[in-house]
C-alpha cells in the first residue's frame, strides 16, 4: 500500500482572499514503512505573505523570489501522488489550497482525481473526542519527538505526521524483525551456523528421578489403560 503524508505552507489562511501555496512537503510510505522518496518544493506565490503566516512558518517573500511557481511543479506533484492515499492533518485546508492552485491554471482535475484522502485530524477526533488534536498535541500524546519544530515547515511537519499516524494506527507493521531480503536471510543463517558455540549441557535424571518418572507412567497406564510415553 502506497501512502503519501503531505503538508503545505501558505501565504495566509483563505483562498477566497487569494492566498497561495509557498511550500509543499511529502514523504512516501510503502506498507507503513518510510521509503525515503520525498517530494519537497518551495513555491513562489507571486504575492505578499501575511504577517501572521510569516510568524508561523518564517518563510519570506524575499526567500521565495527565485523559486519555481506552482505551474512549474504541478505535473511532478500530480505524478508523485497518483494512485496513493494522501495522509493530511486537517485535509480540507491543504486540499482546498491545492485545488485552488489547480483551478488558477485552468485545469479541470482536482486532488481527489489523483489520490484518496485520509484526514488525521478527523481520525484523532474520533479517537480522542473533546481533546486537543493539533499536531503538537498528538506528538505529546503519542510520545513523538517534535523538538526540532520551532517553526512550521511542510517537509518537517509531514515527517512528524508520518510518525504520529503510525503511532495512532498501531505502530510499525512488523517491528523491524523481518529480514530485508532472501539474501539477507540466507547470509544471516550462514553467519549463525558458522559461529563456534559451546556444547549444549545435558542433564540426565538420576536413578531416583527415573524411578519416580516410571512410577508415574505406570499409574497413568493403570488408570487409563494406555500410556503413550511407554509406547514410544
């Protein structure tokens, strides 16, 4: 199963005010394991950034002036998420901005035409009704280290959300106990077989213990008419 954990940063809170995406960060999981296949881009929004948003993510317009515009990365992004399940915290926000960017390009497609959506905020509200379910709150609840998160960043938040999602839904699927390949299994067995090991210590019953054991077997045979141990 291919899952993509996605997060965005924006110039403000509302697409109705013309706000745009300025950063997209994605991490890929295959069968609940991080693959290392990331997608990350800063995006030139071609507009100013609200002071409130700047305080959250610290990304300035000056920093973004030489970055690609959304039209330059959209095809790569859609190809990256194609056929996956997108894991997003507060999905309507991020999906709404992505759909808005697609609409500005005159494209008829929307995010849900390319991928399924799983909203971890809804999942957390179902699991913990009436409690705080921000990403920071979930990190504390599930003991996920977010000490590097002094400011919001799309790729960092996606990586943290991946850890939170795995903790929320049962942790790693196999605890890392399986070998990675047939070659690893064979080499591991060969290595173990080749190691010198002390001979196993064998403890034999003394005559008194052997006699007591036989008496017990005879009693079983007398009571049930049959004793498998004696037959063997």
